[in-house]
């Protein structure tokens, strides 16, 4: 299938940010407005709410026994509002059974 690709580069303070947009040749014009809007909305972050945030870290935790993912996360004291994101980065469902000694990525 033929694809259209658009490369947009924005230079800010000596750093070049590059955005690649791609869609099928027949659908590209349908997405052009969204692509342009996203690229043109790129600007320096100034909201203190976001500037004060610390980066999240990913660590690995190993299960000791066979357990369901949501039970494992509860046992670790992970806040429930983070469970779906953790399941997603592990390519799992919350009700998935984990094997003993299985590694699970945890966000801190």
C-alpha cells in the first residue's frame, strides 16, 4: 500500500524536534488538519503544574509465587489508579495470572 509521509522539524533553543506523520496515500488528506494542528501547537512548556513534576521511573519487581496481577499490585501497595497503566506497559490484563519469579514493570 502506498503511504504519504510528512516530516516536520522545529528548532527550539538549539534542539531540533522532528515529527514523522504517515498515513495511506488515500487517507493522508483526511488527517492533514490533525497533523498540522499537532505540529503547530508545539511550544515551550510554561505551566508550573507540569514543570514541577518529577519524571516517573520504571523498575522491575519479581513475583515470589503464582498470583494474579491486580493482587500483586495491591500487595506492593501500588495505588489502584496506576494499575491499568502498569498492566498496559506489561502487555497484560489485570486479571492475568503471573508465574513464580515473573518480572513485572512497575512505575514509580
